[in-house]
């Protein structure tokens, strides 16, 4: 990276332990900062703010002060790599910056004001808020006057703003603390090389309250100890493992299972690990032979060949763990695991080991969890490759904090274990699991189609002798998933419904029954009052669990805890469907047509409510976002590509001709993540889902010029409908959320030699051109402003490969918090007021609306319409 050229030239990495810029760190949804106490030629404090993939850095000569009257000199120095944020130690004498470095503070920062931080730095006036262990609140860096005029040195002043964290005197008292926030070591201990290594921070997307991180190499990891694990007196007094005769070492041990709880157990004596989103596997190495078995004892050694090969380096043992696929950010991805198995590409899967049952003939099951994990850690460290086989670290306190951090990282949740408990096959109270979002294993009992297209699964669970229907799973399907799923469903197709008991669905048009043999994993927003899953999304099929064992799993609350609401406040944050929102009360619109501001939380809850309706119109398509992180009165910008720190809830899609991946929104949680980053408007491509090169709909934007009434726009929409009707196309109408209307027509999946994007655009141009030619006093197809006075611009330009149009139900980043509202044609009449459609009004209106109900059945071939237009 060119930005780090000066950093590299000043250091000899053969002599200093400082990180090179080749060390990658995980992206973050928040900007990070560190302050390093640096005892070099003179003691100073290095302030580093993450921006554009590096740490912008200043040497603050006397250290920061909390007194706004103090103006501390901050000398700008070279950019540092992000990995430097985990550096603590001694730089050798004779090397640049030689001396002791301590991680004095670290956390997250946010720029203030309407200008971007890059622009503020350029202007020499960067206002920002720190959220660290020692420093909080508002600060400003001001470039000194002579440096604004081109002075040789780039000197700034670091000043504390007056707020709740400011003091009126003795502002440097904060500097008296001489303990690292990462390791607890003093400067003297660091210089002497004593004490524990610092806890990683920049390896993680989010810190676990500075106690733990997610790292794809180590998982959600507790502090890494230097050398071998340290045993305390209690650990040293634990019994040794019992020697077992060779015949006593079983070929398979029924695994210990977890009980579900809403919150992790409180109190001491518990250890907490992340909950992996993969397949539970028991690995057995004996006399050079390795077997990998599922939780039911099925031999999957061949399916996980690379994992089995990695175990050959270990001594004879039985290890409990989970096989996982990791996404681009190093987080578990169940869909990727399914794809790897389906395509038999399992060489990159990872086995996360969390328990040791047998080792070299010794039975470890009766020993406490902590003793087993300690021995397992040493075994993995000494014999495993650290890539395919990895040890699962744990925390001994703070279950709520660990769960909160796992949820911030979009992980599944955590598993809590009694530290002194033995390994007990079957379900027991000594292991519990708490999830970030509701998930369930279900049995498929049928599937539904509309106009011959797959739409949803009908699912159930076993309850006593009955197979109980619990609802439909309507989202989470891409074209590739459906292509693989349908053959499996048809293998088990049945003549009659498998559901029994109350609430069993009846046969209806498009419903196909299935023998209850296939197990699916879903995630959902919760249970309805009548026991149905709410807003369920398909994750994948499970082959490691028999359908007969899938029962309802209503979680029992942990002792002395109160189950949280689906959207509950947690330390100044709010979770919506398990997705955390920071600053939930931040106004995005100053007024939502009711005199009250609409906040980030309002937007998230709006997306939660309308998500099931909205998703089919954006799923499988690249989607640009119009973002207003500080509200519509602040800076507003488009985001098309995935950037550093993009939430794993978004899908990333590669488009031919562009190296950068585009954003794609395929589930409701991704809509909530959109709200979290101030994503107000959704602008999807108009392609078919999963096929960016194929037109999927045409959008005609009726944009009134000055002096045109909305009633005239309504008349234009009806004229467009009539013209499309005559060409054999079915059309739908929606407000734009502004002053115009969109007329939309869905296109059928084409066959060979079908019209491409240029043909679709040309067709739309000719349709608009004919209407404008018929009534030139009303319509224009030239976008020049001088021609639009008193006319409606018939915009056909939305119909191109990379062109977008605002999605139905998308809010707009304009005053009033208006929404692009889908309408029935009878609603498109004189007197229609688009301003009544706001994010507050839409949920109730949508519940009573039948707008676009037959959209999927209305797809028509474009080729036939082109032929008709040519004859007209």
C-alpha cells in the first residue's frame, strides 16, 4: 500500500517486532482507534485513528487532556498499518522510535459534523468522538496556522470539547494510570518482557468488551497466553485421566448436548464459547486411522477428507468439535458449508475442537471441562496445523458480554459450560446455549409454488405422536439453492399431507406434499401467538440429524435472568432481530409528517415489519444504497460496492467487468443492517434474481417538470398502462416517494436468443417516444431541463444493465420520511396524495392492501411485446 511506504522505509522488520503492512486484520463496522504510550527519546502518546485502511497518526507530546482549556501539541507522523493497533512491546535501541510501547487506550471513534473525515482532515479541522477504555467524548484536532500555510512541520492541536466527560482542571490526571488496557502490564513490566501478552483487538470485527475477539484462526478467543497454559492451584489438584484398556476406548461416544436458554448463566464457575454454525463432528484417531462421525454416529470421514488428513498428525485420541465453513470475514457460514458438501469441495473447511474425550488410552470424560480444555489446547498447539484444526478458546466470566459481542459479530450465539462438570452424553444442564437470533431445525412437509415457480417450504416439528405444522419458510432462497433443493423435495413427494393435529394446512393450489424425511435449518423472528414461526428464512438442509428427532425447542430462561424483548436495549444499543443498532435514537428524518423525528430504530422496525413483502423485489439482485449516516440533513452518498467493514449479513455478488463485489440484500436481517449504517434508500437492479445479464422488469419513471400537477402524472400512468396492455404486458404502479410515479412491468424468463439489455432499453425508449409523439405538449423523452417546463419526462433510462430504480416500500432520503408505495390501479386516481405514505403509516396500510398481489403471475415475454411494437 502506497500510504505505508514511509512506514516501511523507516523500519527493519528483521530487527523490530513491529508489524509489517502485510499482516491482514479483519474489517470492522466501526472505525477503531488506539493510543500508545511511547517511551522513546522522550515520553509521548501516539494517537492513531483508523481511516481508509490505515491508522492516521499523531505524536501527542504531553498526552491527551480532559480539560478543554488545555491545547496539546500533536505532531502528524506517517500512516501506520492497522495491525499496529495490537502492538505492545519494546522497539530495539537504534531502530526508529526505539523504546517501550504500551497500549494505553483503545476503542472506537466516529467523525462529527456533516463533512467526511477525509474532507475535515484536508481542511485541518477534524472533530470526532472517542469511545475508549480511558477516553470518551468529543475532541478536535486543529492544524496549526503556519502548517495551513505550508510549514515544514505538520503540527496540530488536540483539544477536548466541553461535554459530560470534560473536567475544568487537572485534565492530565487521566495520564497517571500506568496499566495497559490490553495486558494490564506497566511500562516497566513491558520493558522487562514480563507478564501476559496483550489481548488482540484489531483481529476482531468488534471487541468483546476488550476481553475477547473473533478471529477466524482462533475463534472468539480469550487472552492468548505466552508459552504453555498456566495452571493455578485448583487446576493442579484436579484428578488425572483414567488409563483405559484398548478395548475400553469406544469407536463412538454419544455427544453431550445443550439445553436452550434465552440468556447465558450468570455467576462464577461457567465458561463460555462461541456457538458454531456447522456440523457437530466427533474425530477419532487410532493407530494411524482417522474416522469422523456425526452426532448420530454416521461415518462422514470421506466427506471431510482434508479434516481427516489433518488429524493424522495427532496421537490416538477422540476429540469433540464442529466442522465449519468460513466466509470472507472469517465468520462461520452455514450456507457455504452446504455448498462445499454439495460440490464436494471441502478442502477449506475447518475443524474447531472444543473438548477432549480420550487421549492415548486415557479416558478424560470424568475430568472437569477446564482440565479437558487445557490438555486439548496443548495438544492442538503442539500437533495441529493451526489452519484446518483449531482450538476453541473460552471465557470464564461475563457470559452476557460474550453473547453481546457474538451477536455484534453476526455469529450464532454462545455455549456455556460448567467449568467443573464432567462430559455427560446426552442433554444435561451443565451445557447451555444462547442464540443471537431465533433458529430452529424443522422437518419439511411440503412446498408451495406460484405459477409453477418455487415460493416457500411448509415445515413442522414432532410433538409426541403428532407432526405439527409450524408455518411457511418464505425467504432465504437464491436460484442456486432452489435448483439443488427441488430434486430432493421431489424424491420424497407424497400424495397426502404428513401434518397431523390442530392447525394442519389443507391442500391448496400450488401445494406439494413431502414425506417428513428432510431436515432444514431456519432462522426466524420469533413465534406468533398461535405457535407459528414469524419471518422465517431458509439456511440449508441438515443431513446429520434424523427427522424423527426434530421437536419443538422452546427455550427455558436461565436462572435469575429476564428474557429480553426481540428489540431490546443493551448498553446504549438496541437489537432488532438479533442485529445490533448503535445510536438507535439518532434522527434520520427531522419530521415524518407527524411533527416527530423518525430515528434509526424507527427505520429498522419499519424494515422488520415490511421485510417479508419487500424482499422478493430485491433478493438476488445487486442493490445500491443511498446512505445518510447523520440523517438527511447531513452528508448523503450512494454505496454500490461492498467496502471495508461491510456486515456479513449482506450478500456479496461479483459482476462481470467489475472487480469489486456489489451489495445484495437477501434477508430481513440485512435490511436491519442497512438501517444500522444509515441506508435509507434501496436501489436494486432490474435484472432477474441471480441473473444480472437478463432483464427481469421494465420501469417507466414519470417525472413531472415545473408547473405539472400530480393529477397529470396520474393521467400519464394510465396512458402508460394502456400502451403496455396493448403490447401484451401487465403493469403495476407505485409512487416514487417524491413527486412522480413508476409504472413497472415484470418480464418472463426468456429462452434462447432472448432480448438483452440493449433491446430492453430500446423497447422502453420506443414506447415512451410513441407516447410523447402522440401528445408532445404533455410529454417529453429528452431530459434537458429547458424542455420540461409544463411537461412530464418519460424516463426510460432505468432499463439498462446497471441502471437502478428505487424499490417498492423503500423510504426516501427526503423531508417527510416518504416511501415508494405500491398501489392498485383503482387507487391511481385524481386526488391521490403520495405524501400520506410514510414509514409510520405504511405498516398499517400495507396490511390492508392487495397491491401487487399477482405480480409473480404477471410476468410476460418481452420478445412478443417487441414484435407487437414493431407492427404498431
